[in-house]
C-alpha cells in the first residue's frame, strides 16, 4: 500500500526498463513500454535516447517533455513486481 512514498532512486536497465527504488526501500524493475501508446506525451519516450533522460522530480520519475507517472501508480507496479517474485497474488 502506497503511503505517500517518494521515488528515491532510478537506474536505467535495458530497453524501456528502469529499476525504481522508493524511500522506504521497496524497489523493482518497471517496464514502461506499455505506457508508450497512452497519448502524445508518452510517444516521445519511444526514442530510447530520450527515454534514458529520465530523472526524479516531485517524488516520481519524469522526462524532459513533462511526461511523468504518479508515484502511487509506480508504487503499485513495484509492489506487484515484488509479489510476483515471491509467488504471491497468483
């Protein structure tokens, strides 16, 4: 459950994947490729060089064109990835 946590660290992994770590220590790889078709602001992220320009701003991951993902949505993705790794929620 997201408890107003902020993204503390991002690390580019491969293709459209960043490892996201929150300030409470929860972290996992997040694949952003499914977001690339969600409107014009995300289409710019198809350029892998541009995608790699992500940074942390306002407690979440953002890109130079203003694209961002809400921290609570990211937290849910990271939490879900951890549950899958542990075999929970299947």
